[in-house]
């Protein structure tokens, strides 16, 4: 089998105003205005101020963007910083990502440290070492991270949430922001929440399993199973709580 020759990354791609380009391997890609790239893009850095549509996959070591990015294939990067709108149809993989705004990801998210700030619609699972979310999330999949922190500004939904440390509560400032107050009291609904240390507020779940479980105000849980400690706020509803000893 012939070896694939590594392509040179010395070329840069720059679109200013309104322009279209073919995909390829680049050193730097810079978009100022509206850019459309037909084909896969592989680059060291991507800087975008405006709108970028990639008809294919996008791979970049560093992404810094303000505006809108739409990718029809998978997106991969070591460091992602985006403010605006991100629409990825082939899944997102990142080392560290800080995404602010309106997010729609088909195919799931995988990464080390993921920060989502705004509205996130996810078709698939989320796998991370650490997940920090401020805003709202909608997914029927599983959120799995060693550390999960969700500060809600609106209604959220997840199939399952699994982790080491899990904390879910309304963001402390939600009631001071008139836009978010119009959405009603923040709440999260999930089928199963399972972790070592769990702290919940305004959460509706069928089953919660953990070692140290704290059910705060505004929760409605059908069943809680715990192995170490259990606390229930008087302003919450729990159908049944059981101290379960697990055989290792």
C-alpha cells in the first residue's frame, strides 16, 4: 500500500467581503465577512468574523470566531473559542472549547474541557472530562463527564447524566435578567442521574443514584438510591429513597 504524502501547510486562505473557495490543507484561514468553502478544511488556525459555511469537515488546531459557523461534516479542534451561532452536522471533537451563543450539534460532542454558554441543542451524547453549561440544553442522549456543572437559565432536558461530581441548579443570576425570567423558573428533566457526588435543585428525574446525594429545593424524584449520605430539602418531593450497599 502506497504511503500518503503529507500535504504542505504553508498556504493561507483569506476571504474578505463575500467569497467562495475550495477546501484543502492550509496554515491559516481568515474570514472577514461571508465565506463559503466547498470541501474539507484542515488548518492550523481559523479566525472568522462574520459567517462561514463549510460544505464538508473542518479540522483546525485553534478556532477563534465571532458570528456564525455552519459545518456539514465533522468538526475537530484543540482549542475552540466561538461567540455566536454554531451548527455542526457531523459531531464535534475538541480538547478545550468555550462556545457562547446558540449551538446545534448533530452527532454528539467529545472533549476534555467543554464550556457551553447559551442555548445548546444536541443530537447525540456528550463525553467530556469537565462540562460547564450556563443556559439551557436539549438532548435525548447521555451527558457523561467526570465533573458536570449546569447553571440553568431556562428549561433543559437530558436522557441520562452520568459523572463523578454532578451539580445542577438555576444560575444564581437568572432571576435578575428580564429575558430569562420570561422563560419561567429554570428546571431540568432527565430519566436517570448517576454519580459519586450529586447536588440537585429544580430537577425532575425518574431515578437518581449516587454515593453522596443532596436533593435541594424544587426537585421531584421518583426514586433515590444512595450508598453513603442522603439529604432532602423540605421543598422537594421524593417518592422513595433507599440506602443501597453495592457489592464490588
